[in-house]
C-alpha cells in the first residue's frame, strides 16, 4: 500500500513524466519491437532512430523490400524501447517503453517528410511498392520499466507535447540559430541546426543528433530567439 498523500503521488508522477519527455526529446537510439498482433509467428525487432513531428509523435523510417513486412508492422501493436538509466558497465537499469501503432505518413505530408529527411537524410518511399517507408508512431501507453520488472505507468497525454512552431517559424529559427553559431565561429564544432521546438534545438554532428535544451520552455518566436542566444556551448 502506498502511504503517500495524493499530492505527493501526483508530484512524483509529474516528475517522472517530465523525465520521460526529456528522454523522448533526447532522441537516443531506440528499439522498435512487436508487442502483440495478429501474426504471432513473426518475431520482429530492430534498432531505429526517430525525430518528432509537430504533434510530438515519433517519425520512424523502416526499410524492407518485402511488402508483407510493412503490412504486418501496420497491423500489429508495436513498442519503442528507449534507454533511460544505465550503470557504469553499460547495463540498462531502466527503460522508457512506449506502446502504440505505426501509421504510414501521408505522401502529401511534406512537413513531416521534410523534417525527417533534415534529420537523417533518408528518402521516404511512401507508396505501395516502396522499400523505405516513413511511419508515424501513434502511442497508446507509456511506462518506465525497471530492472526488477516493476512498471511505472505514465499519462500518455502529458508526455506528448505539440511543437509550438509551425514549419515556416521553425525554418526562420533554424536560419537565425545557424547565423548565431556562425557569428560565434562554432558551427563547425557543434554541427548544423536541424530542428527547433519549444524545449530546445537539435544539431547534427557526423550523423549523430545532439539535443541542446533551452533554460525554459518557450512558445513565441521572439522568446525562442532569445533562448538561442542565451545557450552556453
């Protein structure tokens, strides 16, 4: 029995949700795996990387020349397993696990397709015989899983947070941040700016995405510009 007060329980869950959101924004390497579905004999898991769309959903690129693979993935319950806490020997002490389903990104959704390409330089072949297809992962559950097997459930609607900047605003902010880094003569060191949201910006260095968090969450373009100039590199 949990003898904490409701306020203490709520504060603890709020902190866990904030921590989970931070892990999601850090965009570490994840494992995409089948959690359940109509094809029990088809065991599937693969290492993957993702970026977030405007609504905060992960965008995942999967390549297979077998169209049945794509059919199975979009008709099964899937999970994204992200590293959370790791000990000095590299052993995972806890994971952030998000369950949900994969939905093919509409070929006309140029914002999502362009954003993913900016991050990973991979073309989306979102047509019937396309091998490399871009999917949107729609979550329906989220929890931390500890090494003991204990699961700490979180509220999915508090984890997914919409990017306050539309495509045009983000492009403007990327240009602003890039000019700022060139002015500081550090762009070659910290890499190209590839994405910005209300919590920070992402740069790409030799194929690795690096997140730089703002000191506080922002929602207006002007506030984001101030946050960018206030970052310490």
